[in-house]
């Protein structure tokens, strides 16, 4: 084995991905290609629909347009390389490529977590303080929440990435995953990873607990407000406005918490890989479907666009 490369110029990683299942390479490629295609069309379509329909120029859809952009971005960081590795013999990636993939992936995942928390606060204001909604959820506050989500995502990612750049690696390393995950890099490093592990623990705990507390407290007040409503139709309408967001939150945070709970062992690698596929590839596809299938304004806009495309006269 070659000595560790400290300048990292010649360091390369091999992403094993799903190489354990050679007979499934082509079927998996077709499945993931289909999922990624739906993700690209669905999320970009959602952004266009929100832009075109004035009825959707509200704080909730402002957040949703950014959620769609984030979903498209972090899926596009992972899926193309994963698809290429399913049909290519060379599954290697340079150190710079690996670090860049992790940096952008971490940025957008953290941003998504805080966007979902901001959307929970938006639902809280809409249901618990409807008369003050337009005043409270002003354009300035919405912009600040979105910019803050992106900024914190970049700050977390930049800190962890800089800590990874201080580590030493052997010239050739094998990652038993389909993308460059931070914990995989730490396990391959031949230098002291204590600081990097500590930073990962602090940021992961703060991001997960912080966003979950915002969401839980928001929905606690929402539930109390709905229970106090005398009108059955009012309760149904209030719950309907939260259903899509609750579904997206449950899937996103549920998957991440599940991955945290999986024990670190050889037998759990398959489970971690499947869970990772779900939150890196499947969830970005599901979000636009979740928010569009229950929304009349979105479906009406899609219908008008389809009519204009096929029957312009």
C-alpha cells in the first residue's frame, strides 16, 4: 500500500455503488433514470407553474418553489454519477470531484431541512393567526427565511468540507456507497478524524433537532387551534392546507432518522444504501407530486398549459 498522499493531488476514490449486484445494473439504471427524469420535469415544472399562476404568488408557494429548486439540485448532484457508475467499468472519482459532490449535496440537504421548517412556521401563522398572515409573512420575512436557509446550508457544508480537506488519504480508496458521504471519507482517512467527527456530530444534531423542534412546536399550536374550531368544514380545510407539508416532512425526516438509527455494521450496509437512495433520489421526485396532486390551482395551471400546448388555436 502506498503512503498517504498529503497534498491530495493524486488521491482517487472508487464508488462501489451497486456493483454487488451485477445482474441488476441495467434494471437499476432504467429505474433510476426514470425516477431522475420525473424529478427534473416535476421540480422544474413546479417552479414554472408557480411563476405563471398569480394565484400561487403566496408565501407558501414561494417556499415551495425554492424547495423544488433545492430538490432538483441535490438530486442532480447524486443521480448522474450514480447512473454513470451503473453502466461504466471505471467507477473512480477524483478527490476534488468527491469533495465538490459532498459540498453541494450537504449544502442543499441542510437548506431543504430549514426550508421545511420555514414552511411549518408559514402554516402556523396561516392557521393560528389568519388575520395577521399577510402582515407577518411579508416579502421581506420570506426572503430572509430563504436566504437564511441557503446561507446556513453553505456555512455547514463549508465548515465540514474544510475539515475534510485537512485529512490525509491513501492514493486509492474504496467507498462502499454510491456517493461521497462525509462519514465514508472519515472512515478512509489515515489521519486523526476527531475534530471532523465532532463537527459532524454537532452540525447534524443541531440541524436535525433544531428543525424538528420548529416543526413540532408549529404543528402543536396548529393542532390546538384546529381542535378549538367549531366548524367541521373549517377543521377539514385547515387540515387540508397542512396535509401535503406534513407528508413531505414525515418522509424526509423519517428517512434521515431511520438512517441514524441503523447500527454501524457490515450487515447494515445494504439497509443504509437503500435508505440513502430513498432520500437522495426518491424524495426529490415525490415532493412535487405530493404538493401538486392535492392542489386545485396547480392542477388547473397544468391543464391550461397542456391545452395551450396541444390546442394553441
